[in-house]
C-alpha cells in the first residue's frame, strides 16, 4: 500500500452567450461544493474503497469524477487527474 498526492483539474467551458454577466463560465466560489466533496470523498482515503468497482488509476479517477459531477456542472468538458507532477490522465467524453 502506498499513497499519492493527487491533483484534480476541472475543465469548464461555455459559449459566450452562456457565460455570466461578468463573463465567467462559472464563478469560482460555486466550485467550493466540489472541493468539499473531494475532501470528504477522497482525502486520506484508500481509492480502492472510494471508487469501488474500478481499479484506482488516474484514468478511472478522472472518469469517475467526471461522471459524478457532469450533472451538477453542465459546463464540465473534461477532468484531469495527476498522481505525480509529470503524469496526467484526462477524461473528455
């Protein structure tokens, strides 16, 4: 058993007409619910238990996060997950 410090990046996009009046795709403060979820669901957890049914790879983590959050963030275009500073997996359906 070993651990990684993972980094997760949400890639959001929108057409100009779908942006807020300030030009945002989504205000960053609205993403705090995602950070709270990551802390509760993944921080200091065994990924084999957190994403049950999937091998705990960066690829599966990115896909699982995308599938979990695409309904709440319709602007979500991709999720990137990193296990090391030099390796990334991207899920972009």
